[in-house]
């Protein structure tokens, strides 16, 4: 197993891509600390990992609480002696153009899609520096490498988190701490509600996936989870500051 003996801390891991990543890291031998705003969902994912023979624990976590995030990461290290992997995944999708999104919507997008990742990374880095190793994965989107019509808050913040990830990678490479951005395309989860509304409903979204994505289909959560494992493991040991796009060619 590629991640045997490693400690992974995850946010937004109670459902969808976050859940799939947690399960995949657990299968590869990591002890997975599953957190989510929905504590019961996090507990269910941790139970799934344990039922499959892995190691996991869970807690509720609001990533908008700076002290809560920092305390949770510190507590993880206190319990397990180290932190090897951080996957900061929680995010929000607010649809709308400049005239449709107000300042409060932009602030909410920034707080969750950028600032919360900054806080989590800032809490994790001191622990990783002590071991001179670590992999920090921050979820962006393929919207961070292209421009989605009518999605100003989402696209802006997803571009910003890639820039932030690259800056952190440049600053911390000398400590052997790697930072990479995960950039999924369309995966059929409830997170697509904003795009679905923008496209006039489910039928419009399905048509776009069929006709607008070169591979002509949705991605699966398992396909994105394979990318998470790759970024977390030594298979990507010479990769830092990269935006790993997994989107069926949509951004081409």
C-alpha cells in the first residue's frame, strides 16, 4: 500500500469527491481523519473506511472557523504524532454574472474557496516542517484554468486558489513540503446545483456534458480520487505547484 503509516487530514470529506478521496486514501493504508460540516456524514465515511479494514476517525468541522481548523489539525498531530497529508477540499459554488452576484456572495465564495484553504495550510505547515515532508492538496476546479460564463464568483476564486497554491509551493519546496491543486471537471454530485440552474435544469446540464466535454461523459468520483492518491503519494514526489486537471478535456 502506497500510504501505509501516513496520517491524512481531510476537510469536506463527508460526501462526493471528498468521500471518495477519503476511501481511496484509506485503502492505500493511510490513517484518515475525516472532517465535514456535517459530522454525521463524516462519521459514516470513517465507518466505511474501518469496515473495509482501514483506519479512520471523524469529527464535525466548520472550515470557516479559523480556531476550529487550527485546533483540529493540532489535535490530529497530538494524537498521531505527525501529519503527512492535508486535503483541503471544502468549497462553495455560487452562480451568477457580475450583475447577479452581490458583494456578500463574493465574500462567501472567497471565504470558503480561498481563505479556508489558506488557514488549513497555515495550520498544517509547521507540523510538516518538523518532519521535513508533506503533501498538501487543495481543491480548485477546472474552472480555475478556464472561464465559465455566468460564474464570476466561482471562477475568480478557483483561479485564485491555484495562484495561492503555486505561491505556497514556491515558498515551501525547500522544506520538502509539496503543494498541488486538484482541478476536477464535471462529476455528477450535488455540487453541480449552480451549473444546473445556470443551464436551465438537468436536461441542459446533461446536454452540455454530452456535447461540450470532449470525452462526452461525466467523470466519476473514483477517477478524481485516483488523482488525490497520486498527489498524496510518493508517485508525485517531484511534483509541486501543479494544477492537476481531470476534466475529460473540457478545458481544451
